[in-house]
C-alpha cells in the first residue's frame, strides 16, 4: 500500500517540479524495521519517484555504522537531506502530518543551497565561530511546529557550523524526557538553551547567540 | 528577498487566515498587485482545527490545515504574493501606507487588517512560568505528553470541549473547570463531552494559580458562589478562555472598541479611508471560517472600489 495517495503524490510532484539541483535523501533504518522505520523508508522511496532530481539511499543503522557516523546520525529512523553538499539537515522520526511540509521545504531549500533568511541573520551566522546543534522537538499534529523546523534547517544551510534536527517527540520519548519536552515546538540549542513555541527568526537568532555565550 | 524600494502594492493584507486569503483571492482576480503577510501560522486559527464540519461544499468535513492550504493555493493561483512574516509595525496615517516586518518595509495604497485573534491567557500566577512546560493552548500539539495523566481544561466554550475531548485520547482524566454552572459550547460538543467517561466538570469555579516546582503539579481553584478554595492535582493545564484580537499594532491609527476589536462599518471600512478590516480582528460575534471568508471578500471588493475611485482616476 502506498503511503501517498494519488492526489497527494500529484501535489508533491508539482511542489518539487522545479528543484534547483539534485537532492539525496539518505535514510537510516535497520534489518528488523521498527514501525516508523519502515514507514519512513517507504515515504522517502515514494517521494524519490516524484522527481528525477531526487534519489533515495537506504542504509542499515547497525551494518552501515560508519556511514551513520559520517553523517552524525545517532538514532533511527533518520533522514539526511543532502544537496550539492551536506548542509546538516536531519529528520529524526517520520516527517508525517504537519511535518510533511517541513520535509518538502527542506528538499527545496537544500536543492537551491540558498537559505531564505534575513541579511541580519545571515551576517550573524557568518560571524559565528562555535558549532551549534539545534534540535526542534515536534509532534505530527502540531501546526505551529513546521515554522520552527524550517527556520532551524535554514540556519544549518546558511552556516557550516550549524546542524539542525527535527525530532519527533512521540518516537523518542526518552529524549522528550531528557529535554523536559511537555509542549511543542521546543527547540534545544547546544543542550543549554531552550525556545518554547514557534518563535520568529530574530528571537531564534537571539537565543542562538545566548547559547553561544554559555559555551 | 529584499523589497524593491519603489514598489507600491495596490493591496497589502495583514494576516493569512480565511479572511486574509479570501481577500487575496478577490484582489488577485481583480488584477490588483497583492501581498499577504501571513504571520507565523499560515492559514490562521483554522489550520489548528482538526476537522471543519460546517464549511459549505465539504459534506464529509475537511481538516482545517487542508482547508487553509487550499485557500492559500487559490490565492497564489490568482497572483497574490505570500510572505511568512509577522508584522512588527505599521504607519497607516498617510498613503502610501507602510507596513514593517523584521526584515522589510512594504508600501501599499490600501491595507486589509485580517490579523485575527489569539487565545486569551488566564493572567494568573504560574501561567507564564509554566507556559510550554505544562501550560498549553494547543491540545493537538501537546496532548501526547500527558499520556496516562490528569489534565485540567479551563473554559466552557466550543474550543474547551473539542480540545478536551481530544485530550481524552491520551489523558487518564480531563477535568473541565468552568466559571459558570452551564456550558457555552454547542450542543453537539456538550453531548459528546457528557457521554465521555474520562471527562469531569468542576462548575462555578475559576483558576487562581497554577502550582508546581519544576513542572505543573496542579491548579488552585475558587468557587465563585461559595468562595471555597480547592486544589486540583494535574500535570497539565489547557487554557481556552476565549480570544483576544490581534490589533495592538493598530491602536491610535484606526478606531478600536473597548475590547480592542477594529471598528468597521457594514462594508468593512475602518475609521481611516483605504484601510479595511475583516475576520476575527473586527468581530468577536461569530468566529466562523465562513464568516471570516465572507468579510474578507467584502473588504477586498471595497478595497478594489476604493482604488478605482481614489487612485486609478
């Protein structure tokens, strides 16, 4: 059974019709697939059919440990969205529900390699010297969450020092507990700084700078 | 994308909910250059609604997000440009009117204010401190985190019951705290709520404080009839005590009523020529997608007429 209905597949095909460059969707699953691992892999494979610029690559988290380490993948299911270069854009857990929009957005932006951020943000990111890890916790039923995910991914595309993950809280309850996630979106920056809710770009930038001061 | 310094739009629409998007469809069809500043939640409040069962033309119902996306696609189809940015400032005192976002300044001959309404907060101790850590206004977003726990829902309207019913999928018990002895919600919600064994009601009571150390441990309520205080133990508090209009930026530039709603006439004109308003920001009376859409259409038709009368000549 296909995950994407005919109607949705056509819509996605249109959305991805003018990709600016090739994009690889690298999926990590395992031999005996967890429920969401199987669905994540299938989702990526189905999307890859909808554009000749897209390819799906499937790896085994255990057997292909080196590949996982190379891409910084530490849990599954995982998708790395890679364009001309690896912009450190990751999805942990299945990007379904509202997060499907984040996935399509990531594919389009990675294809172009050009983040849609203000000049002020781009300048601040360019001046950074310390690595930043942004983890955006979401649920698939959260309409506010894609705003935060897209923003974090844009920042990763803009700066080689930023890596940005969507983390689906329901699939990684241990992380939700670790980071005290009781509401989404919740963005964790470098383990030290938190943003509640879908904050606008300049607020996220301020929090990022705050996190760097603590480093 | 940086804005062209000399670009002046025919119409800038503030807000990307049903009112703003319907206005964009009409303005686009009238071949007016149109920009929509959607804010952080494209589609507006309806995008957070699970199922819209009362929008004509969708007999099986339609998810709020899908309805919003279809409206966006329709607006885009007729040429409206959409920018996902919140408005940070406006100058509506003289034409061309200017609208600022954090990144850009836009100029326009007419403006439609369709910024909607946002959930009202309780304004009690503990609420701000625990927001996002036990206090929420989005059950569909955060319900999962209360699996097997007890939660409090504050309010007695449609949203309180609809979201409360959603929470029963996860929570062990949903305690609805309401300030009156009967609900305001539509009959269909009331029947569903009373029939649900996980829902319990605390009548005639207001929340006075949200309690907890690191996370929420409960709420302190007071019975408005007896004055008696009590503590309800709970891990989460979902607040649905009505809405407040998103009109703060317009105060002093167009007339607002005591509650902050933008005052309009029957044709959606505000107190200032060339500035129109539509949707929940100008009326607390209905809060229906179809009503917002209708007022958006009227505002756009009037903006088009204004442009034809005042500007095109």
